[in-house]
């Protein structure tokens, strides 16, 4: 006959005590809660923080592009220590003069009212075509910053896709009267992203300082 004590020892090995079961349950619950917390952190980042940060980046880039612009052969060059550098085409480099022909203007009629700035660079002669930055839409209806020089085809600034509002405003001198002393233009850009049916947006405001005097 089998030893009854051996059988009892084998039976004891087959199960867990109540304390062991509770301890294992607590450990499993702790691991589950940690995993859930990590999931919620990642979800919050993806659903709320990341889209908002992306909108801020696009809006800042839009303002920076309008103010500084890219190096453009039509903008002229500067020579420093026998080294020639290309100039940028941003509106911050616009020519400043009391002459209405070359002073930056903001479109004040039609659908582009307040959404388009027109200017000339120092290299542009009087009477030549103007340059403009404005809010437009691509073939899919997505807003972006566009640049156009004279009668040339408009160029989309691809990195600004997602802009859905862009406004320009003159910042006058303290007396608000002396047109020749206007040095600042306020630019406000708003970008948005649709995440699972919820629109996330961000607004960025910057200033264009007209460097040329």
C-alpha cells in the first residue's frame, strides 16, 4: 500500500495556499495597473499633447517663413569680406519708404482682407511686381501659406499645411499717425489637426520687424 504520508505530501504540492493566491493576485493587479497607467500616458500624448504641439510648430513655422523667408535669387545678394551671400525673400526684409509703391501693405478688400501681406524687397525696382504671402488652400482643401512673386505661379509652403487662419495687422507708432514710422506687423497663425473626430488647434502670434530703413 502507498505510504499515506507520501500521498498527503503530494496533495499539498498540487495547490496554493490562500496567502499565496492573494499575493499572486496583488502582484498581477499591480502589473496591470502599471501597464494601464502607461497606456493612458501614451494615449494622452498621442490624442492631446502631440497634435497640439504639432499645431504650435506649424503656426510658428508659418510666422517664421513669412518674416524671414528662404534664400531667393530674385532677392539680391550681399558681399561680406569678398564672400557673396544670397538674400532672403521674407517680408521682414521689405523695403521701407513713405512711398506707397514700395511700402508693405495688407490687402483690405475681397476674400483676402487681412489675410495677405504685399511687399517689395530692396532689390525690387519701383513699378515692378510685388511679392505676397497669403493664406490659401491646396487641392484637398487644406490650408497653407502661399508665396507669389509678380505674375509667377504661387508656391505652397508645404511645411505649413494645416494652417486654417492667417491674419496680418499693422502696428502703428505711438501717435498712430506717422505712416513712415510704422516698423512692426503683427502676424497671427492658427493651425489645426483632426484626431479621431476631435479638432486640436493652436495659435501663434509673432511680429515682423522691418529691418531696412
